C-alpha cells in the first residue's frame, strides 16, 4: 500500500535511500528497467529522484569526487540532526559530514557507528522521505552487517530505542554478522534491500543490465535475499517476501 508522503517518520526509522554514482544517466537506465522507476530531475541534490507511480522512492546523485565509493546510503529520520550527530559522537561513532541544509528540503549529516558502518541522518523540511516503501520496486529493509552484533544492538538500541523497541515499533532494520554473507575482510556496512516479486527473475534482469551477483538467493527470517551490484558497482539487495514472513 502506498504511504502518505506527508506522514512523518519517527526518529531512527529509515526514511530515504540514495546512490552516489559516477554516471546518473546510466543509473536511470539500470534502475528504470529493473524496478520500473521514472525520474524527476533535482539539481539541488546533484541528481534525480526516482519515482514509482508518481511517488518518490529513492535518489540517484552524481559523485562529486571520483575517490568516493559508489554506494547506496540509508538515511535515518530525526527531528534534530545536530543533536543526534552529537549523541552518535558521544557514543563512539564519527561525524563524517556535519549537519548541512539541502536547499529547502531538509538537513542531512553523514556519520558512522563505532565500527565504521556509514549511514546518514535526515531532518525533514520540504522533503519528508519515502512516498512509497514496503512494496515491489521500493525500499523494504536495511541490514547492518557488523563484526560485533551485540555491540551494534546496544549502540542502535540506545540511539533509536523507540523505532526498534517502542510500543508502536515495526522495525525494518536488522543486524547480522558480516561473516554470514561476506568474507571476513569486508568492513561493517549497511545493505539496502529493495522488494521484488521474484528474486530469481530479478537476478536475471540485473545480469542482463550489466550488474553482478555477489550472493545468490538465501533465506532469512525476513524473506529471501540476493546481494547484487549495479553496473557501476553499487551494492544492494533484492528481497522477496516469503509467505510465512510477517512484516
């Protein structure tokens, strides 16, 4: 079901994702065919917003520095990006980019947890975040692959307690050991998941479009997942709901 674009996301709820790419036009072609997205030019964010049936679902932005990674980033909602960045720093994380306004859309910051996993904060103004999520072709889940999941649970449990454990919580954010899916050398990181109707069929489309399969389909407590990269090297996951999976 589509969600009201004007609805607020509570602190600690994943509210947006974007990909930093060398070639936004190539990204439009890849994700447009894979997920059926259309695109809205947004020069103030250095790229485009991806839309599904007219509702915003993700961003594609041009990398400003070729040395930066080609990557999907998850944004967690907050009513006060500066205060949350201060809390993250106090708890052992790092503030990579201090809070900065993005036109009249909101305020963002780039941060890491104590193990170095990178994520972003979003304090909304004109742009509340996802217009659609939890449906085919949109954001469905984000998994943190950590070296120490117990420490991650403590850090994020304190940081985003209401979103993860509050009475109205419906978390779409999980934690797992890096070694469950990736080699031991892989650094801790967030992996954005997009919903598909058929994981195997979507993998065929990824390969046809020049992407790469990092991990073939495997079953988790939240659905069937495959890890891929797009044709520019940005990693993400395809998530297929299993009948017994409750979201």
